[in-house]
C-alpha cells in the first residue's frame, strides 16, 4: 500500500514514480521553494545602536550595522565583564588590584569562558552579562 504524499511547495500530489525521499513534485517547485526561502526580510536591527540596516542573503548572520558598532559593542561587553569579575573577586577575598592586573592581560575569550563557568551569560536583549538560573 502506497501513501500519496504532497509537494512541500505547491501541495500537489507527488508522482508515484518519484524517489521515496522526494520532497517536490518538479524541479520548478524546488527552485521556487529555494527562492522563497532565500527572500527573507533583509532588514536587521543593529545589536549595538538599534538602527535598521539591510543585509544581503550572503550576510545572513550579520548582527551589527558597521565595524564601528561591532568594535563599540566588543569594548562595552569587555568593560562590563571586567567590572563583573572584579566584583566577584572582591567577594571572594582577592585583592582588586591583582584581579584588575590579571584581567588586563586576559583575552575576551578567556574572560567569557570564566564568566560562563561562574554561571553568567551574555544577553543580546539586555546588552549585559546576566546570571543564568539553572
């Protein structure tokens, strides 16, 4: 007993002679479905300044409107991370100057890993480090 399957794009029945894993009824439907998927809204909101910018399909993962915003966000994130780690160091009884000297030499990746180990995560919505409840 064979079941009749529908085309993922137009909804027509698939031809019985098609492969078992066929998704579209024709090459035309496959191309139209691909075009529909790639025509997402090109407008994005910058994660740093909030301005709306346009990103091409090749820039689908783009988050910032410019390199200046990307750099400013990195600076802001690093500054917040250092302040948070210094507060935690003071709570743990570590000398604040020693903690600041260590953080000066640390990379952002090392700082982020340390904060993640301590239960903090960067929130794009709040644009701040937040404690993860878990």
